[in-house]
């Protein structure tokens, strides 16, 4: 049985609860192993337990199972081990994983109708070209004999049908592979979950989501490290290491380095185009003793903004799907009914 992304998120959350209860990490993993219903994950936790009991770091061991544990999540857990904040980091990972599931669900919602239209159109087009259009070819082949010219539009339809019939095995294979890929993407496994999350960044109309999501992650990690009483420049540097976007990471590292040299952090971040203005506004105007709470509020703001953006994208793509369905229906009408009408007229002439 394939382990789902939802099961992995539950694993992070339960492990965080046990670690926060001050159980030794091996004991936490032992208790989890006994309660995990997923047999595949249970075996992996058993292997992790054996290696952690021998002194290996949790993040190093989890990195050996990339099909189950995302590299970004492993980096977060490694940072938690380094800053003695493993339970808080595990909660953050569980939260990030749940939020990613929401985004993946929205990505599926965005893609479902257009994919359905495209696949149904491709299947219908192939079926019409292979099974129906040859019937008309016999009629039109007799038209020149009786001195009747084949209309240009009908000639185009017949040529398209001819090419499709010539390559129908390859086209059928391509459609079949595409359908299998879609089924896999919607299967909910950890790997398909990652691919869907990556696709969300590439769907037209969702480009700004990645930037807003990065801002939410910056606020979440920065807040967590500040709550552990790390100096602000160290907290920012630790946050930068965990950011996936290279430009944003570089901006945070530059600001952290210059802050250590005496620069004002808010002003430094305001010069970086990769950093959202609300982040440096918060650093500039909020007292340091309230910064942790302010960053948590800002993180929630960004997450809510991502939800709104994905909902808007889903509505927009639903409309696009309707237009695609209309266009596909019109194309089928042209492909079938023009030859039918032409054949009827040809029969009268002949």
C-alpha cells in the first residue's frame, strides 16, 4: 500500500506531540510504530527507530527515505535538532504539510474540469476520425467523377481524419499514458503530492501564490527561531537556509550578514525586491518584544491570502473549462456535420 501525504502529516503531528511530552526520541518512535495503521510507513518507522537508537540524527535517517519524507521537511527537522526546538519544528512541518495538502486539493480542483474536457475531446476526436470519417470518404471520392468539386472545408476535415487514422496507434498510446499519469497525480501518494504542488506553481494564473507562500514560511520560521531566543540575525540566517527560493534565500542571507555588521534589519530588507513589504514593515514598526506574535499574525495573513488566490484561480479555470468544452463541441460539429451536409448535397447532385 502506498503511503499518502495525509498519513505523513499525521506522523509529523503525532511525533511532535510525543516529543513535546519529553519522551526520549527512540521511545516516541517506538510508541508511534505501535499505532501507525499504514504498514509501509510502520516498517519505515521501525527502521528509523533502529538507526536513531544507534545514535544517528533523525533528519539524517529520514533523508534516506525521499519517497516518504520531503527534502524541505527534512531540512526543517534538521534545523529543529540544531536549535533544540524539534517539537516546535515538527508542529511547523505538520502545519506546512497540511497547508500543502490544501493547495494540492485546490490544484486538483483547478485541473479537473480542463483535463476532463481535453481527454474527452481527444477520445471523441480519435473515435470520429477512425470510425466515422471513413464512411464519408467513399462518398466524396465519387464526386470528382461526376464533375462535382469537393468543398475546401470538407477536404481539410478529410485530410485531418486521414492523418489521425495513419497515426492512431501512437495517438492512442499517448492518450492512454496521459490518462494513467492523471490517475497517478490524483492518487494522493507522497510523490504525486509533490508533483501536484510543483504543478500549482506552473499553472497560469497562480504565479503569485509561490511568492506569498514563501512569505508565510519566512514568517513562520523566523517567529519560531525568535521564540527560541536566538539573536535576530541568527534567526534570520537560520530562516534563510530553510527557504526554497534561491532569490529569497540570498536576500535574507545578505540582510542577516549586514545586520551583524550594524545595519538596520528593516531597512536592509526593504531594499530587497524578493522580500514582501509587510515583513519589513512589521520589523520596523513592531516592538521587539511583540515581534513573535506579530509574525504569527502575518503568517496567518499570508496563508489566508494564498487560500483566496487559489480559490480565485479555481473559479477562473472553471470558466476556462466551460469555454474549452464549448470550443470542443463546436469543433466536433464542424468535423462531423459539415461532411454530413456536404455528402447530402453531393448525393443530390449525383
